[in-house]
């Protein structure tokens, strides 16, 4: 009798695929606070004394279709990525590129200025810079 595994060799890839399908089916936006990885688009968030800097990696998306909003201290990045065209008679063996609607949400600190936001899209990267309020920035106090 030959040994036969009870599970497929790639059970973790299958579980990842099922999780992606569930998130897509229920339109759940994963948190970007480090708990959920693999969301689309990938987002890096950092801060300086003068601003909050977000880098959203969304190659192949028309920047005119992106929707960026700030409301009540929450930044939302939303859009739609079209499925890549595949010839009609082609056999697809691996399809890892995300397509469909997406939305990422970032809770911002209280000291940001929603009126001072810059967003630039270049080479597939959306860079959003949100200035901190002048009163919240560190300053040197002279001693008299």
C-alpha cells in the first residue's frame, strides 16, 4: 500500500484563497494596523513631526478612478481594478493578481489637518501626505 497524504500539499495556499474569497464576498476591509496582511492595495504608513505619510502600492490602476477621502479622522482609499484580459481559449493555471473593488481605511491621529492633504500617483504608487496642525508640531521655546 502506497502512502497518500490526507491533505493536499498546498493546504495553506488553499486556505489563503478561501480567506480572500470570503473577504471579497462580504466586502470586509481588513485593518492595516499590522493584523491583516495581504490586503489590496498594500499600504505603508509613517509619520514625521510635520506630517503623516502614506504610500499605497496600486500598479495598473488609472489614478482618475481612485477615490481618496478624509472624514472625521478617517482616511479612505477606494477604487476598482479591472480584470486583465485573457485570450478566450487560454488555460489559466495561476491567477494571483487582484481584481475588483477595493477599499482601505486608515484611522488618523487627532493632530492632522484635513485641509492640508496632497496626493500624487506615480509609477503605480499613490503617495498621500497629510500635514499635522501647526499647534501640534514641536517647537523650540527660547528662555529669557
